[in-house]
């Protein structure tokens, strides 16, 4: 496969209900069953005082468990609403998040971000489609340590323009002695919206979706 040589452009579940008959039936149903047991008990073998006391103690314990569970659920709802409100504040801001995905719009270019721990003599950026197929490899030379921004023209290794969609990338870097250098991949862009899936908050960077837990930097847009 041909390698292109380019010059660089300077991430709490909601608490589960307690188990057992009490949690399945609920407080009122459990109390009704308890009263029915008292009403229809065998008069020749009524509950002894110790048994009656034990059942009352059990009911008291279950009552406390129910109240604790309700408090936990209310706290979780409060935290979720707080997180959702905070997520909306991200809209219009530029963020940096840990990740190795990039969204390409057909006919346009896309930017790839990464950080080199040391100066690199050679850098290879492998780009893959959603099926994990390698579509192209970009080669760069003599990059300094620090954050890098690479513009990809949106073409494969044969020069064909690729369709719109999500792509992933992998960066390999080597020093002058061909020793591999540590690289951190990033996603950057302006937040255009917020979405929620399975109790997880995602920020939208155009068509790209980023888990809010992956965000490591937030910046206001300069006017």
C-alpha cells in the first residue's frame, strides 16, 4: 500500500431496587399481606408474642430499606439533572477529549490531533474506516515534541475521495534511533449540541459524538 508523505499543519448507574418480596411487592402490598396473615391466622395456633415481635421488627427494617432506596433514587435523579444542566453549558465552547476518531465530510478535509512525548524523526498516521480496514497511511518527518495538528485531505492511498462518515486513526512515531515514541491521540472541536444515550451524556461536535467523561480541556471561543 502506498504511503503518502505530507507536511503537517503547524471518557453511577441508578441504584437498583432492593431484592426480595418486599421490594417486588412494595410497602403497601407487604403491609396488606402482613395484616391478612394476622386476620386469617389459625385461632388454635395464633402467632406467639416473639413471632409477632419478630415480624414487626422485620417490617421496620424493610421500611428503613425502602426509605434508603427511595433517597438513593432521588439523589441519582438530582445528579443526573445536574449533569445534564452542566452539559448544556458546553455548547459553543471548544473542547479537547481523549480519543482517536475523526469525522469526514465527503469532499472536505479533516483534522487529526495528537501529542508527541519527544521529538520524532518519522511519524506514521494510519487511518481506518468503520470496518477496521486501512484506507491510507500518512507519513511525516521531523516533528517536534508537543501537540500536532494534521490535515487529512479525505482521500485513500489511491487518491480516491472517501465518503462521509466516522473514521479512526492510529499514530506511530519514532526518534532518530528508530525507537518508538509515546503518542496521545485527541479529538478537538466546537460543541454544537448535547445528546443522551443510556444515561450517558454525549457532546456533539457536528456529526461527531464524544462522551463527556472523555473531555480533558474546555476553552471559550475567541471573538
